[in-house]
C-alpha cells in the first residue's frame, strides 16, 4: 500500500505528459521559430514575436487538426496561458507606481475607464457582441495582446471566442505599431516635456514592447517614465479582468440570448489572478528587503522568461486552432471598434494632460 501511491502518481504524470506532450511541443516549436524570425527581421522590420507566433500557428492549422495535438493545445490555451499571465505580476513594483503620483495615476485610470466605456457603448451600435467589446476594451485600455489573452480566460465559452481573440490580437498589434511610430512626433508637435511625453506614450500605446520602442526613441527620461506608466496599466490588469469576468458571468455572450443563472463559481476570483497579485506584492516587498535582492533578481529573471515563453506558446496554440479562413470575418466593424477605443484612450490622456498644463 505504501509504494502504490508514488507509482500511481508517476503513472498518471507519464500518461498526462504523453497526452499533452505533442501539442505542447508543436506550439513550443512555433514559439521558438517566431522568436528567431522576429530577431532576424529586427534590422529591417519590427515583427512582434507574439504576432509571428500567431500567424505561423494559423498557417499550420491543418496539421494541428490531427487528434494527437488536441489535448496539448487545449492545455496551452487554458492552463499555461493563465499562469504565464500570473507571472506578469513580477513586473510590477508598487514603489515605482507610487512615484508616479496621484495626478498621473488618476489620468491613467480615467483614460482606461473611458476606453472600456467606449467599447461597451459601441458594441450594440456596431452589431458586435459583449465579449468582443470586452476583449477590445481590455486590449486597448490595459496591455494589448497580453490583456486580450488574460480577458479571454474569464469569458464564458461561446462559438466565436477563439476567432474574436485572434481578431483583437491582430488588430491591437497593428494599431500599437502605428502608435509607436506616430505618437513620438505627436509629442514633439505638442511641445510636451519629458514627464508629459512619458505619460502619453505609456498611457496610450497598447503593448509593452511598443511603449519601450516609442519612449526610448525620444529620450532615456521619456523611456523610463513611459515604461513605469505602462507597468501601472499592467498592474490594473487584475481588477479589469475580474470586473469583466463578473460582468459577463452575469450576462449572455449575445444580447438576444436569455440571461443565464449566476453561480458563485462562475464569478469567483480565478487562481491566476490571486497569483498575479501575490507576485506583485512579493516583488514590491523586495524593495524594502535589500538582503533578498541578489538571489531574487536572478529568480525573477528566469520566471519572467518563463512568462514570456508561456504567452508565446499559448498564442501559438491559439493560432494552431484557427484557420486563415476565419479571418474573413474581420470587417469594418471590428476595425472601427479597435480604432475607436485606441482614439478614445489617446484623446482621454491628451485632454487630461492639456488640462493639467
């Protein structure tokens, strides 16, 4: 009796690995290729690895339809994604956020709320579903593809879910790249100082990588401020995702469907969200415990690398599950939604900066 339990656990682990291994390996291989492609293309063209992984995955969709890959791809999209998002909490330090000041924090929070409100209000006018508005609003208001993927984990399941996620990831990456190129000249034209330019870039550009590119293309001071402002938005990923999960847990995905009965499990706080908060608090605590810093910095670097790879593998798996034929549904309505939310957050931050001058 005493030796059967370890043997059972080992057997179950081996069976699980055999079941999910092929799908995880395929998605991981695509992630490696995407990262190499982004690195090779860097001198000539900015190709976000997460976008490359998505497109390569979609190109290999026919291969992924084989049964052997199914459970592994599901594991990547459902489980691996959640914990990769949780590890993003290690990017956040409450000490850096406090240094932003109440005025900057209020500017960013106000702009994010306006953006989410615009997405919700536009959905019925454009004939789009509530889940799509949630994905578009979170992707634009918080942190691009990462926020889109995190939001997808708390949405109720519906037939078009994977397709909607891919729409938003593709469009938010495209708009974020446009913003990276267009917003620094806008800062110069408006004669914004380093603090104001950092707030504008960090408070409006969707993805962290594009914020870094835009900020440091202006100056090191603007780059530092923009990254801290952006990380504040990443910190707000937790309340945004929880609020969306609760909101859509009480409503049907389509407005013409009957309202479902609300269960406690459906709106409960997901484990990855609690882990995100715990890691954020841990990262902030190290600021006051310098003796822990050397070893922690090494561990943090490895865990953030795991998070980066987890997100890449998850988006590759999502692409593998979707064909290019699904993109035919991208029309002016989806583009109009993402463009409107992008302009909303830009307008909100700019208005507040000009008012505070």
